[in-house]
C-alpha cells in the first residue's frame, strides 16, 4: 500500500494550477516587459514544481509497517 503525500488533493490541484499559470506567464512577461522581473516567475515555478515532485516521491514511497 502506498503512503499519502504531504499535500491534500485540493492543495495538489492548486499547486498544479499555480505551476501552469506561472509557467505560461513567465515567457509572456519576458516578451512584454523590458526588465528582468519575469525571472521571479521562473523561480516561483521552480519552487512549486519542486514541491509537486517531492509530494510525488512521498506518495510513491511504500508505506512503512509499524510493529505493534
């Protein structure tokens, strides 16, 4: 049996929506804005993506059995 991740299903869905929004917004901002402020969106997308990957890893880890 697999263990649950640290994100709830709702948080996981919101993380994916946030990741996709920021991933599409960053290239658009890079094209429209003259300064490098769009790099912040890239960093946020990387952080959210890392959290999603960490949750996936936790979910795929087999559940440890407790000795009772």
